[in-house]
């Protein structure tokens, strides 16, 4: 049984993913295949975590649909990346690309840039790499992350 006291709260990310999906013309049609969509895939892994309580999904990193070339709302994608940073446990050397947080972040990076930024297991090091690629997004993520710290979350 899953202990809800230890569960990470993915509700903000789920809401953003829902907004991303609702803006897609394929949503609700027979052409919508969640497992082949970056936002849909992210939703699937978040729901897996919420139902099973497993933060790592072995082999899931290879399932990210990197051939999804839809145009996504950049503000929503940026928000989702910021939210993943708020949930990050700063695993450092124990970081896994198969972690649900990492899977969502990598999917959203793919939607934003077309590729991923290798994650060093530390937010500040990650933000430095993001800053090199996109200073504006790095500032947005840092603001989101600081709000979490100020709220004591």
C-alpha cells in the first residue's frame, strides 16, 4: 500500500499537462495516442507513479517519444519544466534518467528544444546548463524554484 504522506505531489504538473493536451487539436480524437506524444507520455508516467508509488520506471527513458514534432505552447512547457525542478529530490550521484521527475522533464525539454539537457542530479548545476541554452528559461525556473523554497514546500 502507498503511504500518501511520502508521495510527491504531481498535481501542478498534471494540471499543466492537461492544459497542454487540451490545446492539442488531436485531443479526444482517434488520432490521439498518448504514448506517442510528449505530453501524453508524461501524463502516463505521472499516473503510474500516483497509482503504484514507484518513482523509477526501469527502461522508461528509452520510451520517450522523441519523434513527436508537434508545436507546443512554450509557456506551458516552461511551466512544466519549472514544476519538475520543484519536485526534484537532488539525488546527485543517485540520479536516474528513469525517475518519473526526470522522464517528465526530459519529455518537456524535448518539446521545448527538440533534445534534452543531461541532468547532473543537482538543480543549480542543471540551471547553469539551461542558462547556456536559454537564459530566460533558466531565470523562469529559478523563480519557480525559489517560490517553492519561500513557501516551505
